[in-house]
C-alpha cells in the first residue's frame, strides 16, 4: 500500500515539474519575443528619427513644409476630415483639417511637437502611419 502511495506521489510531482518546465519554456519564449520586438522598435526609432531630422533640415532650407503623412479620418459624400502632419525646421505640426461640400475649410485641431516628441507619439499610435512617414521621407529626401 505504501509503495502504491509513493508511486502516485512521485507521478504527481513529476507531472507538476513537467508543467512548470512548460510554463517556464513559454515564459522564456515570450521574453525572447519581447526582446526581439524591443530591438526592432529601437531600430525603427533610430531610422525614423534620422530621416525626420534630415527632412526638417531640408524643409528649413527650402522654407517650405514637408508632408509626412495624410490620413483620412472621416469621409462623407461631400466633405472630408483629414489629419495632415508636416515638418519644418525643428517642429512637426499635426493638423485636423475639414474641407469640401458646403463646409468652409477649417482646422479643427493643431498640435506642434518637437522631433523627439513626435517620434514617441508616433510609436504609441498606429504603425502604418510610421511606415507612411518613412515611405514619404524615403521618396523625397
């Protein structure tokens, strides 16, 4: 009887240790994935910041704003609400602009960011906007 009890206890302990190792393996895989994402994000920040600085210098020299992206927020039959980000000198201006139809063209919102702050804000937002910015920066700088 005691041998059967000892065997059952051993089997339970073995199963518990297998579960822990599976959990630990999963945890290690998640940590590796997080590390890879952090490296990719750091690389993206570096590339984006470098290209943004180049564009700001070029825009400052030309005296003309450089469009980073245009994002349609809302579109109806006659009117459009669009977010436009431009860079000039050391700042990025993000404007929410409405136009078309019977509405007079107007700015609903304007935000001014430093280049570093804009990079951090963009990382918190959608990645497709960063990719759109990089594509626009690549074609014109």
